[in-house]
C-alpha cells in the first residue's frame, strides 16, 4: 500500500494520468463499481421466472425483487452522494461494498419470498452509497481535460455495456448453476474491489468541518421524498395512474421534497447546497439523462418481451442477442470521449440522442415474426452507438465545473436521474403498452398480435422520448476543458479548476 500511494505523492505529484498503469488500474476499479450496480438489475430481471418458481412468489409480489432494488437505490442516492463529500468517499465506497456484498449473500441464501425482497431493499441501499462515491472519486482523481473526459467516457460507456451484458449473464447463470448464483457472484467481486480501494485510493476524510451539525432533518426529508417518488413510479403501472394510491404517494413525495427545499434554505449547514444547481448546464445534463433513460430502458424491457413472448427465444438466446450492443457501447465510448475534447459535450449529446432515437424507432417497426439479423440487429447497433455517446458525454457535462467538495452530490444527482428515468420509463411505457393491447383485445384481435402491438407502441414512444432528450440537451454546457499545465496532488484537497464553455 505504501509503495502505490507513494507513486501518487512522488515527484511533482499530480492527478492520475490514464497513460500510467496506476491510472488505468484505478479507472478499471471505479468502473467495476458502476458495472456491478447496473448489471445486477439486468441479471436479476432475467432470473425472475426461476425465482418465482423456486420461492413461490405471486405474480403481483414478484415485481418487488426488481423494484425493491430500484426503490432504495433511487431513494438513497442523493444522501449517499452527499455523505461521500462530508464523511469521505473511500469510506462510503467501502461501507457500500460491504452492505452490497452482505445483502447479496443473504439474497442468494433466501428461503422465502419476504427475505429475498428484504435483501434486495438493503442491496439497493448499498448501491446508493457506493455508486456516487465511485463516480465522484473518479471525477477528482484524473486531471482536467482529455484524461478526465476519457475516464468519464469509460464510466458512461460501462453503464450501457453493463445493462446489455447483465441480460446475457442472467440467461447464462439462470440456465447454468441456477438463480442463486446471480447473487453469489457479487460478494467475491465486492471483496476484490474493496481490497483495490484500500490500496489505490487516498483515505480522504471528507469536507465536514469539526463542530458543524449534520443536517439530519434534511436527510430524512430528501430520502423520504425520493423513496415515495420512486415507489409511486414503480407502482403506477400496477395500480393505475389515476388510483388513490398513486395520487396520495405522488402528493406525499411532492410535499416532502418541498419541505426539504425549505429546510435547506433555512439550514446553516445544508445537506444539499443549492448553489450546485447554478453550475452551468448541470440541471440540463441531469434532465437529459433522465429523459434519455426512459427511452433507453424501453429498448431492453420491450425488446426482451418481444423476443421471448413473440419469437419464443430462450433467456440465454435473448441475452446473447444483446451482445452486439455491448460492443457498440465500447466503440461509442472511445469515440465520444475524444469528440468531447475536440467539439464539446453539447453536439455529442444532441447527435447521440437523435441517433439512439432512430435505432429505437427502427426496432419499433419490426414485424410480428421478425428476423434477428435484418429486423433487430441493425436497430440494436444504431441505438448502442447513439446511447453510448449520450451517456459518455452527459456524464462529462454533468461533472464539469463542479467543486471537488460537491463532487459526490453531483454524482448522486446524475445517478438519481438515471434511476428515476428508468422507473418513469417503465411506468409511462407500461401504461402505453397496456392501453394499446387492451384496445386490440377488446376488438377480438389474437392475444399474441395484441401483445406485440403493445410492445411496439411502447418502443415508438421510447424513441420519441429519446429524441425529446436532444431538445433538452441544447441547454447543457458545451464543455471541452483543456488539461492544465500544472498538476495538483491527489493527497491534498483538490481545488476547483476552471472549465471552458462554448
């Protein structure tokens, strides 16, 4: 440990450079956290039928195996991000990894439906602690300019790659050693990442000054508001948008968030300093990701249903169908990180949204008994190239100009937009699909034809949402900051660096 950290302190010191072995290993370590978070949701989704049969889940309660994770992940993200700023990023990363590993082991050993759902709720909390800690650590670790853009590009590309790879791995594991190994693979990965974090990452102590009070009231209000919001979005497709439950929970969420805002304005030491919202383009970048994820999520959810329910693909075959998407994200990540440095984030995000929208639209036009090579694969590849560019460049845009002591909060905001966008996409597009299918069934259309039409209608709306994200992206900052000539030590508290917008 001494030798590795000594390399960081030696010479003139400096933020990490990707060309160095230490920089590459650190980037891989931090991206592994994001891969673990995103892939976990996709892997579990594929394993749901096996889990239902094994533990006797009802159809209504089965959704909580997936939704429980999304609920606490989205609900605790803002708090987790800010705790990293105040108490130390490495500390929160290690705590999150420990919680994630322990709950994964519990989920794999679960003998009842209730225990599995409880473990998933705790697992989401662990993810909410470690994901923003890893992203904020990445932001402050690499020097401004091409190195940081490339690092953020890798992070953004990993998000899409993990979603696609997770579907494939879920099929392999479910049809191989069994669904319990979906959870058993997590603890050893967490142990390796934790060991790497102890060796490679500086033991920062956070930015909380001694003697200052922690904004516990703000923490309770924002977490409660986010939990209710995500819960409302997850349950809306089941109970209906106009149901009393949806109206009450959405209203309660709004009231809690308003109370949180009032509390923060009055607090001497706010949990979330609203000054961060004045960072140029930050709000627009987060909104762009939120809207884009509603469309992106529709691609995986409804294309998977189409392949399994209409084309009768096995889980393994449906998962393998997404492998070209992982390659597309890798290519898009490499290209977009370089384009950001040359032309800025805004044109890359806008073009990426439009390209991804075209890919989703292509898939929405697939015939009832379509072919993978001619009908699905072209749309998958186009979508992955566009969406990969979006997630790479919007990550760079959302972190540009953010003071280092608020990097965790910025990471929490970005990850929250991703989770809320996924939940919102499922809620809205499920309503679209169910409505379309219901109308056709009422007209005595065969069930498979009606279901297929519902899937395609949802994909069409998902493509429209992705195109709409391009309009919001016009408001983000066009950041392409050059690398500074003088580098600062990673052991010292980093100071805000200027960024350039066009």
